[in-house]
C-alpha cells in the first residue's frame, strides 16, 4: 500500500500477483475487518480462515453464500471460525436489500410509547446479529409483532407492526445480547423511561467509545427530564416512571451524535412537557428523512 507523505489518505493498494490464503484472528470485534479479509480471500487459492472471539454481524457471510461461495462457520472454544474456499465461481444475483433495523428502531419505539399508535414498518432485516432490540422490547411487554416473515437474499425479513404499549415493564437485558443491539441502547433507554420498574443494561462498555459517550449523553439528558439513571463503566440502569409520568421539559445535548439526537426527540413525543435538542444536523448521518417521516406519522417536530 502506498499513501501520501506521512501515510495519509488517499492510499493506493497494489494487489499481490499470487495472493496467499491466511488464517487471521480479528484482534478487536469488527464486522468490517472480517468482511475485508473474506473478500480478499476470494482471490486466493485454498482456504482463508477468519477467527473472531466475539460474534459480529454476519451479513457478508450470508451474501457470499448467496452468490455461490463455499463458506462455513463453526462455533468453538476458540471463537467463531469462518472458513472460505478461495477462487469460487460466483453467480450474479438480484439482491433485495432488507431495511435497516437500527433506523427502524426509532419509529417503532415512538409507536410503543405514544398513545393511539399503530404503525407497520415493512421489509425489516431480522438477522439475529442485529435484532436484539426487538427481542428485548417484546420481553418488556411491547405490542410488537412480526408479519409476513420470509427470507430475502439469505437474510430473514419481516414486516414489523408496533402498537402503543402502556404497560411496559423494566427488565434486565442479557449482556450477551449487547452485540446484536449496541446502537439501539440509547432509544431503548427512552422506552425504559416509560416502563414500570428498572431496566438494567450490562456489558455495554462499547457505548463509551461510539460517536459520543452514549451512556453519559443519555444519562445526562434523561436525568434533566426527570428520570433516575445509575451508571458504571460498562453498565447503566434506567428507572421508569410509567406512561404519562415522565416530566420532560429539558433541552438535551446531542454531542454531534445522530442516535442521541433522534432518541431525545422520540422521548419528547410522550413526555409531559416538550423535549428539545441543541442540534439536529447530525441526524442526517444515518437517517436524513427522519424528521419528515416522523412528521408524516403525526409527530410535532419543529425548528426554533
């Protein structure tokens, strides 16, 4: 690889004339690094093996199998061992890309806490490595159902129906579920504010090093809106007040983090007093149509 002076981008990568397969253990959980090694292994003879200590989302493995590659995953004491046979003959496919569960989380959670709501969110990917939030919400008593369950492009897909759920209960979220819902903890904490009892979230230290320290950001804003939050380095708890009892009325800092900004706007849909955020621009990072979509659903979101 050749970069600008000092190793800066852009970089030019010159491929090997005779690439060799590797056995690679991913040092830090990363679906992106795993996928890069597997894609490189397509051009090498023999077997390319990737070992991951902690399971990450497996969209690439499913996609490669769908295109005709021979790929196998084995769960061992060493971790997940993914083996790809190199130089396969891949076949073109027509891909129906499922809709993103991380983005769907916001209108779904909004419906659960907003009186009178009943929405259908079609074609949502329910890959087990991504759908932990929906499992958790159902355990809390959410009226959340899967309709028209099917498989598209090797991925499980369904239409999600979410209805207002006034009798949510706080639960302890299993730590081993964190990887499948790490980006959804901020909006889960909003739902937890309207539940009865305490919702406990553990094994979530990765939230400290996202676009912001998401535990600190959500804890600060929730407390300003009248919710009790306790936190540690890799855990936090939210003690809910039940439907209709969350005061709100604060302006919450988004910390330039799209998920924090959207979570506090969802919070404001069901608080006694409106909730504001200091900056909505970061929302465009992942969900540029969030504001018009939520407005279409009946949310009163306005810019001052």
